[in-house]
C-alpha cells in the first residue's frame, strides 16, 4: 500500500508539474482542474509571507485535495540571504533546523517561495541567494526526486508608509521584466544542473502590474484610486493583489487556468503586523474574480522565461 501510494504520488507529480505545465497552442482553452485529474500534492508555503489560505480556497473550488505541510519559516523574503553583511540561511541550516524537517525527510512535493521581483539583485546578495536555493533543492530532492520549488515573484509599490506618497511610474519600473534577469538566471542554472525543472517561477508580479494598470485607467470595477490596491499606510498588497497572486500560484502548480472557478472566501480576512484593521476577501465580486482569473492565466501561460515550461 505504501509502495503503491508513493508510486502514484511520484508519477502523478511528474505528470502534473512537468507535463501539466506544458502550455500548448490550445492552452487558453483549458478547463479548471477537477479532483480526479490532480494528484494529492504535499504543499508547504513560505512563512510568514504566505500561509496558503488563499490558494486553499481556490483549490477547494476546483475540487482539488492536497496535503498541507507545516509552513517553512525562512524569516520573510529578507531572512534567507545577505542581511547587514551577514549570510542568510545556509545548507547546514536547512538540514538541521526543525522547520525544515519535513523537507529534508522527503515529505514535501511543492515548496512555494515568495520574494520581491527585485530580490535578489546582481551582487553578493544574489550569490548567496543562488547558493541557498541550490542547497534547498539538493536537500529537498535527496529523499524526494519529484520535489519542486515554486518561486513566486511579487510587486512592491514605489510608495511610503504615508498614503499621500505613491509613484505609479516608479511602481511600473519596479515591475520591468529586466528586473527578473538575476532570478531567471539562478533558476535556469539550477534546472540545468538537475536536467529538469526543479524550480518553477510564478510571474505574479506581471499579473499584479497588469491589475495596477487597469485600476489606474479606471478599468477595474470597484477601484476608483489605484492606491486602494495596497493597504493604507503600508504599501503591501491588498485583497485584489493577494488573490491574483494566489490564482497565479494555482495556475503554475497545476498547469491549468483558474478561469471559471467560484472560490468562497467567506470569513477570510487578513491584517498587518501592529494593525487592528482587518481586510476582507469575502466581498470580492464574481466580476472581479473573473478579471483576476483572466489576468493570472494570461500572465502564466505567456511567460517564457526559465522555470516555466512552454
């Protein structure tokens, strides 16, 4: 029974993440995955940035079951590479820290990593990131040959904590595809080393900037000021940016469009550290979801850089 389960998991994972990610000429016509089409993946998200709650609601709408693994705490997007002249997490950390026990033990199929598009950059910090990620993959794949890292890139607005300062042009520059060159190089080298796609890029940042541009042009219903896409006094993404990124995660992990899904976000809200304000995802309309789903799928299916199979 254990052998059969592992054999199914291994073959299904390869089919889902490698073959399922292949975007044919008819990719835009794909239907949402149904539960009988998808393997039961063991998925871990990166804490504290993303605990996978939004992804979970989307998977439920698609009738997909997956096994939630305890989030891997990397200390945020800045905690695992060079900080203040000191290196971030090392390969020995991955092997010894309790948070990575499930990964090192081969009990994680997909690890969803989240960073800014501009992180890492092309300097010593980028070198340390490349070494860490390569070590992470080596440890994860040692006891699970089908282990994958799904690396989500997200947009950080050009703004200050005070809501009265926001630069749309500066935000657009931060989402320029050229800013992804270092990340794409790192991913390409790791995949080349292993002879397959071990690391997949989730180009959520490009979906997010498309949403920003729509809002700036008054074309996204319910948003009259583009700054509303971010949290007041904190330029981290608000509900719409969070959900379009979650749709991108879904599209990359399962290789299909989220279009047509009707996820329930009843009771789903979030707040930022030190704030009592709760931001609800429950009030996103069906029209808004349809737009976010379309943006996510168009972005993922057209992305052609290393890490996404075409």
